[in-house]
C-alpha cells in the first residue's frame, strides 16, 4: 500500500530546498546509525556476546555496570531499530518535482 502526499510550494527553488533537507536528514540518520552500531559493538566486545543474545538472554545482574549498563545497551539497540526504520521509510519515498 502506498500513500501519495502532495505539498504545494511557491516555486521550484523551494521544492529543491525541501528535497535537499530530506536528503540531508538521511545523511544524518546514516551517521547516527554508524555511531549507534559502534556503541553496540563496544558492548558486544566488552561482554563477548551479540546484542541479540544480550536482549534475549541476559539481565542487569549479568553486567558489570548493572542496571545502568543494561539500560544503556538496551537503549542503544532500540535506538538503532528506530533509526534504521526511519531511514528505510525515507529511502522508499519517491519525490517527483512537477
């Protein structure tokens, strides 16, 4: 299912600005994804396990840093999921200037 959204703008230059902003946001999302993956890799290296195993099998008691470390790792995993979803949505959008 697709949805069409029409935005009327005063001129082509403004439309190009909107397109540039969307492309710039995608660049920032990719940067945030890389940064979040590095943080997750740091946790995985420190504890010798994957993030998926951590989420499925581990608790705060299993981590040196306890609750804070657990919340940070789980939070980074959730953040990555949201960032990747948002990027996929933008990458699937089609922009057509008329």
